[in-house]
């Protein structure tokens, strides 16, 4: 296993994860997936943290895809298993209890675009480029890209990107809804931390449940409206909601405890 493929930096209540394979434009190999899986499994439901930023090493690429050199030799069964494993790891990110923002500092292609889409928001440098070029390799996306792209930009635009393998620039990605904010190169992480800092002042249980509710919309097995009234009840009964109301009346900032 390669060391340091994922740099983990704690900054106050946040973590900054940097995918660190600059010589391969931060392509996702098995070691990177393993490190991401370990990190998100270890910290699940840890409310001492308020948000995560994922970015890429250097200034050229966020992640230029799955590692083509690693997956080229796999057979059908191995491919299916690896795709499922990768999907499960990205589900962990999408279902994480605190917001995860992709700070897209360059190419986000194939698996890189898929990783960014599994995050709750995307902040892109204005030099960033997005694409799902799998068909160039005779492949379909393997980490949820065919589904999340539709969710974010709609069926027609998703099909065009998937079928042509074209890259789109940050402006087009922003206009399409793929990207939440566009910033000067080098400012992607700062802007992401600014957004996370704002969210960090809110009720943590409510933030977590908002993430779950938005995900519920896309889960065919879940009735999102039913989940909403249940979550509304549980947040209303929480200590944090009592503190929120008290703080409002007393004209002060609430001190939430995730209880
Ligand atoms: N994998 C491995 N190495 C990569 C890479 C990648 N995806 N992308 C770039 N590199 C490496 C290059 O090989 C090169 O290494 P050296 O030759 O110097 O050793 C180095 O990074 C610098 O790249 P370039 O020299 O190509 O840099 P340029 O500025 O000229 O071009 C580029 C930048 C991003 C346009 C170009 O590198 C490029 O087209 N990269 C490939 C983009 C791409 O097609 N990505 C893969 C998309 S498909 C699976 C699940 C999912 C998937 C596959 C399997 N299973 C479960 C099995 C998903 C697949 C994808 O992501």
C-alpha cells in the first residue's frame, strides 16, 4: 500500500482531505479508495467535526479519473466488484452526517467527477474542467456517475456529456448546476471552509437530517415526506431545538450540543 495518498489535515472543526498522487493527476487507485473508506467510516456520527473538504494535490487536477493503469487488467467479475465497492464508498460520503464539499482545483474527470458529485456541494476554480469520458475507453461510469449527473444537471445535458465524452469548463458547469460556486484558482478550499463555517453555527442534528432528507428524495425505497415529518418530530423534541428557541428569545447565539 502506498503511503500518503490521502493527506488529512484538521483545521479547527473541519478536515481537509487532499488526494495526493500529483504525478498521476490524483487518479483514484485502490489505496486512495481504501484511505477514503477508512476516514469516513472512522468519523461517522462524530459531531465534534463540522465539515470536510476534499481537494486534489497541486493546481492542475482535482482527480483525473479512476487510475486507468490499475483497472485496465481487470476482468468482468473484478470490475463489477470494484464498481460496487467504489459506489459504496461514495455513498458513505453522500450520506455523511456533516457536509462534505469538493474543492475542485482542476480536472474532475470520470471517477473524479463522480467523487465530486457524491459530495454535498462543489466549489470550482475557474480553470476547472469536468467530464465523464468513460466512453472514450469503451466503458460506462462505475462510481454512480450515470445517476448523479442526471440528478444534478438533468437528463439531456447528462446524456450529452456521457455520450460525447466532452469536457465542460467551470462556467458551463456552474450554469448547469453541477457547481455551486466558481472562484479564482487557489481559493477553492478557502471558499469551501467559508461555507462550512456558516453551516457550523447551525443545529448539528438538523444539518445532518437535512442531508438525509435531500438524499431521501433520490432513494426509491424511502418516502421523503414521511421521513420529513418523523425528522421534524425528532428535531423538535431535541435539546438543541429548545436551546435554539431559548437563544432566539434571549437574543443571543445558540450553543448547540448535538443532543
Ligand atoms: N489514470 C492514470 N494516470 C493518469 C490519469 C488516469 N485517469 N490521468 C492522467 N494520468 C497520468 C498520465 O498518464 C501522465 O503520467 P505519465 O505519462 O507522466 O507517467 C500524468 O498523469 C500527466 O498526464 P498527461 O501527461 O496526460 O497530462 P496532460 O496535461 O497532457 O493531459 C488530461 C491532462 C487530464 C487531459 C489527460 O491526462 C487525460 O486525458 N487523462 C485521462 C482522463 C480520463 O480518461 N480519465 C479516466 C476517465 S474513466 C471502474 C470504475 C470506474 C471507472 C473505471 C473502472 N471499476 C470499478 C473497475 C472510471 C473510469 C474513469 O474514471
